[in-house]
């Protein structure tokens, strides 16, 4: 009985190891590697585009704030307090 159990465990572990090795090998074949590289490139392009959009929006907000501050300063200079007599 023990021999049957050990034989079964040996066969099962061999099948598992073979399947695992085959999956790992498929990950590193040229088509799989090319697909992974393509996906990484696509995600990098998306991240760069998002960063550019965010940077432009931030610059636009900064420019609007600076313009509003300059206009407020100009308005304060134009309005002078009345002199007391």
C-alpha cells in the first residue's frame, strides 16, 4: 500500500512540475516577450499623455491665478484713498 501512495505522489508531483515548467517557458518565448514589451510601451505612452494633460491644466490654473493677482494689484493702484482735509 505504501508503494502505491508514494508512486501516486511521485506521478502527481511530476505532472505538476511539468505543467509549471511549460507555463514558465511560454512566458519567455519571443511572442510572449514581444507582447509584454508592447503592453509596457502602451502603458508608458498613456502615462506620459496623462502627465502632459495634467501639467498643462496646472500651468493654466497657475497662469489664471497670476493674471487675477496682477489685475487685483492694478485695481488697487488705480483706487487711491481720499485725502483728509
